[in-house]
C-alpha cells in the first residue's frame, strides 16, 4: 500500500477508528517522517489530506511524502501523549522537535545495588541498571566539585569494579586520606552504606537533614571518646554549613518548585529551568537549540517538559510555566503519577513571588541565548578565517555588489560587518560615473579607488576581508586593481591579497 496513490489512500483513511491513539508516518524508504497523537485518529489523520488551519510548513509536504502510516490505538489521550513521547525518542522523526542532545547530559551515578558503591560521572540519560542518578548538570565543573567534595569528606572508593574485585591492599587514595580502602575488607559495610546515604542527601541538596545527622554523630563520637572521628565529622559539618550559607531564601513557600524560562528568536530557542528547593534557588538547567520555525510554542514546551522530566530523578510539587503547553492536563497527571502525589501546574501566574521566579527564569533564558549567539558568531568567524587562510579573525568585513538597470545607472553597494554583525551605519552606496554601461570590471575599479581614497581623506578603516559578488573574472580584476592601488593600501593587506587571492585564482 502506498498512501501517495489516491486509490490506496481513500479506503485506508475511511477505515481509521474514532479512537485516541498515535500515528507514525513513513516515506517510501521506510524513514519516519512524523509521529503525532490524536483524540480522534480518524479526524486527525484525514485532516492532513484536506485544507486545514494548520500553518506549519511541513504539514503541506506530508501528503506527498507519506507512503505508509502506522496506527497505535490507546485507551485515552493521556496514554497517547505518553506513547507519542516514547516513540519520538526512539524513532527520531524528521519533522518532530527534539529538544535534547543526550551526549550533553552529565550525571553523577551511584551504584546503589553494589555492596560497596562508588560515585562516578555518567554521560547520557539515566539507565535502568539499578543505579541512582543525580543531575543532569550543565557544566562539568559542577560534577567535578560535587565528586571532589564527596571524595574528601566521605572517602568512597573511586576504582573500577574490575580493579576493586582483585585488589586486597589499600592503594594510594587510602594513604592520601581519600578512601577508606573497602578493598581490604577491613571496613564496616553498614557504616559505609550510611555514608553513601549521607552523600546522596548532599547531592539532593537536603543540607538541613544531613547537618542534623552529622551533628548527632559528632556528639556521639565525642561521648564515646572517638576524637579523631568527631574531628572529621566537625570538618564535614563546617563544609556543609559553607555550602548552605550562600543560598538566599527567595520565597517563604517551601513547596519544591520549578520555574521555566522560554525565549525564542528565529530558529533559536533558549530554555531554562530554575529549581527552588526549601525556598532557595538551586540548580539551573539550561539549553539552546534550533527548532523549526513553523512549530508552535505550546507544542515545543510540551515536548520539552516530557523529555526533561522523563530524565529526572526528582519531580517538583509545583511547576510554573510562562504559558499553557499542549495537553497541559495530561502533563500534570503524568507528573503526578511519577511523583506519587498531585502536581500543581501553574500557567496563569498571579502570585507576586511566582511572577518574580518566572521573570528570573526568562532573564536567564535570554542571557543564555545572547551568550549562545555571541559564541556562535565567534565560531563562524574563526572557521571563516581558517577556510580563507587569513592571518587572524576578521574584525571588519566589507561586501560589494555591482548592479545596474539594463546596463545603465550602475552603482555598487557596500555592506559592512563588524565582529560578525551587520553595521548599517557604515553601509554605503557608490554611484558609478566614469565607466561605460555594462563594464562591471571598470565599475569595480572605480569603486575600489574611491573606497580606498576614503582611507586617507575620511579616515575610513581598511577592511580585514573584502567579499566581491562575482566569479573568477571579478577575482582576477580585483587582484589587479588592488595591485595597481598598492600605494593607497597598507603592505599587510596587500601581502594578504597577493598571496591568498592569487592562490584562490590558481585553485
């Protein structure tokens, strides 16, 4: 069956059920184009083959590309929503928005099922391997800090399971005071396990409970005259107090809350999740991704939230959103099931404290997007410099285009970029006066001469890079022109022109 053929398509479409479910669209090569959900599969799928109000550009292409359609019937729209999210992650359809690069997810993994657990860095999404995962963390420095803190104060093993299984004597980490050498089997397993539980409290940010337990153990150690142990616990307590002290209470409401910032500019989307725990601002989750411009904000936000919380080990009690995502009620129900308690999803924020949190999330998202754009421009300039064999990253780039109307009224446009960004105040239009109609090379010569005269007469800066619209003929012409005008330009620029442009011609 090929759904591009009306004779095959019509009977198939008429047989679809009026039920909730998920549909998977494939092209003739079997590649997945799109995964969607519907409350009524019959109505939704048929809508792709008739005029509808769906303005997403890829929707108009689907009928001509789709050769096969796979249907999954579910018992409810919420089941369809969950199945859609699963299939998008597994099948990676061309036209669905995917808001995560699994490789960027840095986690801390704890081998909870191992008799002697260790804490290690993990990259990617949490696996169903019996381990506990903490994160994700957006920076490797955060993971390094947490693991260093844990290693210093809790002294767990850091060796691999293979090394641990064969070692019987303490290693250098033990002699440096960073490990208690469980490999020697002279360590109490129950005490080791209790330290693991404390370290996990630390990673969860539950400092008050952890400090309370440490104080109690420190007093008991002193009472038992175990002064070395008491001193170690005292140092741990001081370190925990230092970790907790800088955090400022930003709300008196202690419900675990996540606030989402959403800023979209063209193809770029910046998302930030602020975690507020015990009234204090905790970890930021942030990303900048490219999304198809035709996708709706509500659809993108819904997809992000499902992907984000599917990878999280903790679910908040309240979720503050800048607007209502697609299928908001189903999202709230799914989060509630994951948390084992109802989740408050707030999309019409009126509480003053909540408004401040959402604004803070938006400000962070905007800052992240601005930084991303700056870094992207710098990276593009560096690649351009390498590609063109420039002596450095070009600061000023000038682009020229000769135009005329049927050989008459010849003019040249000069567009200027400073540090990779357009500088409209420096744009110029040159009206060519002394060249025969249609003589583009002559026009180019006149424009270059006038442009370079402005270096001396009007104190114009010389460009680091000139871009001329044209082919090899224009390239040869500009090389000769600049060679003839050598006295008007600096030796560095002339040398660069002489070597690089000639090599371009030769290639």
